[in-house]
C-alpha cells in the first residue's frame, strides 16, 4: 500500500518537552493495584487527531498548543492525577503496579512545514504519523517511562493535530476515550464531563483460591508466550514501545472499505439477527482462515475484546477507570469454516460474546492469576480490534469535530483493525478494515473477502 506522504524528521520541528504535574497528587505517594486484566496489556497506544482551520479561514479563538497544555496541567490532572505517575514492576509480587509519584505527563508543541491536505487520506493508517506523537521509547527503565504523553503539532495551513500516548495497562479504549472527551470539554471552556472516576480494581481481583472453571484457549500461558511470537507484552516483560511496529517488508497492507450496503448484505446473509460487528468479525475470520491456513484439520481462532462492565455481578462501578475488557474468542476447524454456511460463523461469534458471563469473567481472572498469560495471537490466529466503536469523531477541542482520529499503526498479521470510514468518521455506518498479511496470503484473502 502506498501512503500519500511519508512524514520525516525534517517535516516536524518539535519545541522543548515539558513535564506537566498534578496540582493535587496524593501525599504520601499512592500505589494503585493493577488487575490481572491490566497486566496482560502493558504497552503504549498511540492515537492522533487532525483538525482543520476554522471555516472561512477565520482566526482561531485560541492557540491550541497553549490551551491543551494549560487544560491538562490546571484541570485534567486533578482527577486524573494517576496519569502523571509511573509503572513499576514489583519484584516481590511479580506484578506491575501504578505508582502515583507525580513524575509528570510529557508535553510538547511542534510545527510542521506541511499542510493537512499534503497528508492525503488521513484515514489511511500511516506509520510516519508517529512523528506527530511524543514517543515513549528511549527511557532507560520502566519507572522512568511516562504513561501519558501529548504533542500538539501546528501545520502551515493553520490546522493542527493532537497526538496522544497512553499505556493500555492504565486505561482501556473506553476509559481513554472518556479522558480525551474530558480534555476536549475543558479546552472548550465547559469543564469536566465526568465527575466520578473510580480507579479501584479490587472488585476484579482473583479469588482465593483461584477457581478456573473453563478452558481459556483465548489466552497463551506465559511459559509458552515467551517461546512463541506473541504480539502482546507479558506482565514479566512490559514494553515501553508500541506492539505494532513499523511496516514489515514481507507483508502487504490493505485498507478495505465496507459500505453500509455491504454490511447490510452480510447481516442478511447471516440468516439470523446479528450486529454489524458480529457480521464483520465472522466474515473477516472466514476469509482470513481460507487465506492463512493450509491444514484443513487445523484450528482457526478469532479474538476480540469483550466489555465486562455490565456483564459481571455486581456491575463494575460507574466511572471505572481501568481495563474492563477480556479477550473473547471463537474457534473452529479450518475445513468446517470453509464448508459450513456463513450463518455458522456468525453463530460462533455470537456464542463467544454470550459466553462472557460473570462466572466466565471470574474464571478468566483466576486463570490469569495462575498462568500470567497474554491473548493468544499465535499459530495463525489474530486479534480484531473495533476502534470504530470509540467516539473519537466527537472530540471537539474548540475547533469543531476532527477531520479524522485513530490509531498510529504499522503492520502485523496478528492484528486486524476496524476503523471509522474516512472523513465522515463512521457516522454513515461504513467501516474500514485494516489488515496486514504476507503477500501470497493477501492475494488469497482478497479473493475471498469480497465474496458476499
């Protein structure tokens, strides 16, 4: 896949990096327990949002760089004081923990010699957009590495971007989106939208003793993950860099657009009531299986996040700020997926979602307590992430809604992303599918993915 432009170091000039601290950090220093779910996703997530100049070329109401910096340091970091903290690996418990030591959120302003229209289609994941994000690489140790960074980049056309890095072990997608919504609201002069924030993970601690009541093939045991090419970071070896690296030369990368009509066609083909998500997951799973697996007796699995906020009993407290997702999975023999009708694949995905009950979630947490595993993106299996469901298209920092907002990614065959469909940010029901596969497998995949 060719990108419209590849941003280089010469295209973006970054100013001085400052450390923003909380005005009300707890004293003495507070250490926050991180759940077993948090432990499985200890990696940074990079997102970037693009905003154009005001309509008619008018003068902006305020300088975005200064407004974002002040909004974070003066307001956001009061309730989100923990985002100025650092991760620590406790050698005694062999667990990650969050230390609220007010070490700071790193912030930088930058300028670019490019204009937004020179970047081409902003909805295409472009690894060079990493220049619009303040990276967390290069720190000597985990306790020195920030868990939250912000970069505001002004383009020569007057538009700007805001790039964020958040560590997934602290916030899941929904929690991160809520924090961004709060920051946007503060920048607009409307204050915090969320008035209740709960970072206590004790409600999802493992049971003592653990009670594993299901086979959790959606996770790989830590002992096995260290010897396999798992894309997820283990709790023993947390990463300070993104799990989605730069483009792999032996891979092909495609952004496939699924229009509302195509999605409607899939749902009709399912011959059962299902959501757009269930239909798309089933379709991509089936097409990718035909492309990737050669052994008809092999087992093909698709993994995806399942929100547990309302699935556990009692439900997680309102404003829960940690990771409230577990990995759900659907598995079947390769030959069966090819022979059975599409309705079978949809049914498997629906069953995977329905399987996530309170008892299943507790069993997952207990399994992770014993085995310290990670999502099982091995042996040809993949993780499908629905970024399109996050409300990024609503983030108004005072300049209107973004032209586009989404992840900064490279390419790995173990991840498929469902993204919002271009400048309409998914409002019209379309979905973009970003997928990376080895070149010969991509050719086979493209033969099957448009079989509706």
